[in-house]
């Protein structure tokens, strides 16, 4: 199972992951851009710096200085270039450490066969992508039928209709006996309204 660096927005966690990273992930942090000439020949943008590569400093007080990498310090994320030194107060000379992102590779050390294979595979992959982009998109052509064929198709008889399936006859509702019918009719008859009682005055007048 390969270990990958997780993404986080907190600076404290980023620093912790950077300085506690395993060796195979530290190797990727040493990537530096290639010069325009190398980029054209190898069709790749950047590669990790190794001892034996010739680099040019692109940032800082020593900008423009070019020399060969003598040592790579993966613990401190720094490289040391041949001839890039300074004097201490006591008179001794020491190498100036440079971060790999501040340099540009001008000449590659191809003594390692694995590094050659990496460059070849990248070159092939880039060539395949470029070839695919250069090819024009093929648009599928729609074949147009002549007018005679279209008329012949129209004159064809319509397809035979399948005979409809006979539905099962609905069950006849059993007739209710006459007694029940009479009872239902009586139930449906409106009830007679109750007669109003005449008052004393109405009875005298009537």
C-alpha cells in the first residue's frame, strides 16, 4: 500500500507532514524545473535534483551562479553546489545550502539507468498525447437514401394486426327476489310529515 501526503489547510499540520515525511515522498519535494533546451528534448517539465546534475541558481543573492551538485541533504531539504561557498567569521569556508525549488537544471546526470527509463516513458507518453490532439475529429457521415427507395418504403402494405383476445364474459348479477325488491321500495319511500297540532284560536275559527 503506497503512502501519500494528505491535503490540509493548517500550516502547523503542513509543517509536521513535511518534516515527518518518509523518504519516497521527500524525494518528490526535490523536483526542480528543467531548462528550455532539456524540456524540448525530453518533453518533461521537471525532475528531482540528484548529485552530479548541473544547476543554475534562479533566486537569492547568488542568482545566475551555475555549478554541479555535490550533495543532497534530504533531512533539511537542501542541496549543495560546487563552488557556492561563503567564509565564516573564523575564516573557514562552508557550502551555502540552497533549496531545490530555487534552481534550474541545465544538465542531467544520466549514469542511472532507472532515470533514463523514466525520461523515455515520459517522452513516449507526451508524444502519444500530442499525436492524439493533432488528429482531426472524425464526424460520422449519414447516408442519404435516394427518393425511389423512400417511395418504395412508403408503398409497403401496413403490418397485419393481431386478432384481439376475447375478454371473458362478465358474470351476470343474480336477480334479487321480489320480496327483497318490495322491501327496498318501501325503504326508499319518503316518510309522511307529522301533522301540526291546531292551536285553541285556530280550532275556534275552524
